[in-house]
C-alpha cells in the first residue's frame, strides 16, 4: 500500500539508535485537507509530558495484551512523541468511534488481532476516499491489482475500494494471507505497505526474519510504517493519560443498515447519507446496488 512520505532529512535510520540520532528520520505525510474537513467540535487539548518510565510501562502493557510485537525502543518512543504533537489527532480518535466497530467485527471474523484496526489510520487517516499518488485508494489504500485480487472493483456507479465493508473485508483477508506467509506481524504489516515480494527478497538476501534488522534495508516509507502503527496503537490506548480530549462521533457504523436498491433512485441530498456511502459515485443509485442508511429508531 503506497502512501506519500514526508522526509525531514534524507538520512535513513540504519538501526535502533540513540534518541539524539533520531532527529534525522522519516514520517508519513498526513492528508491535511481531509483532516481539516472533519467538522467534529474540538476540546482544548493540552498534551502533557510523561516520564520515560511511564512510556516504558505503557509499552510493556501493550506488548503483553496483544499477539503483536509492540516493542519499546528509541525509534518507537520517538514516533510516539512526534504523533502526540499533531493537533489533528483528537479528531481522528473521535471519528474512529464510527469505523472501529466495523473493523473489529471484520478482524474477529478472520481471527486477527483487533489492533490491526489502527492500520487504517496509518494508511488514510480514516478517509474512505483517500487516493495516493501511486494510485492506492480507499480507507485501506488498496492498489488496483491487489484490490481486484480481493474482490474490489469500480464501475460508473460504484467503487468498492471506497466501500467500508468491502474494503475492510478485503484488508482483513490480505493481512491474514501476509501473516500466514511471514509468520511475523511486523513483517506482515511491512509487506502490506511495500508488497510481499520485496519483503521476501530482503529476508532471502539478509538471511533473517528479524524486523528491526531488516528495517534499514526497507524503502523509506516502509521504514516509517511499523513505528507509525505502534505510535498510533500507543496513543489510542493512552490518550487520556496525555490529556487529549476528543469529541466522539455521534454514530457508529452499526447504527446504519445495508439496503439493496430495488429500483433506480436519486441519491439523497443529505450529508450523513453521503458520509455513510462513499462508494456511490453517481447522482443515481442503480437497481441492485447497495447503500447504507440510518436505522429507524
């Protein structure tokens, strides 16, 4: 999955370094236009600095409650500090309450760790219509060929790359395949970004499956990918301790129901309907095309 990167300096981190050397590192670029468009009310957020021991304790807690490798080191600590500085983060925490129940349900369906839901934030900041310069689309940023392999398609009326259910189901199946292939979540997550062939070649060339040993040889964007995922995981678990105060979205995905359209009809001119149906491309919904509408209470 391709995502544009922002390089503070061009020097790549060759290994886990001391914190002073991490000033020259790589961060994924965020879609500021989308982030600014989120209309949730904002509380005043005063992020507080915790002691180093607090960070270590929280990492230890995360690592022990998941099958993923949530390692504390200079790199992951640095990424957490960087992401805590982003003023848009409370918006995404608030918006996540809409999408996360769907993500958690799909991940559970395929017996996958629920923490993988944070990858959607790494990929798209939860923008269902995100498009990268490389052509990856949707909230899970599928490239066209990979998306097609997992049942996603686009026509004049519908783009399933933008459909939250179809794309999440595809992402869960793809992540399961990658983990079955590599047997390591950090490598599987890296392969989601760089492609499995590239990670497989690195393993063969360097004769190791240790993520931190392989990381310096990965593409620049991919080097940032797992540390970003770990940072998002940390922040979503401990944002209250850092006094971040999100305003939560009014609905969750399961407040909506799926409807199979029985006859062609015009799309409802309602912001909530448009928000819930990013996969609809036309002014009309053809017969047989599904859409999501708020459940009657």
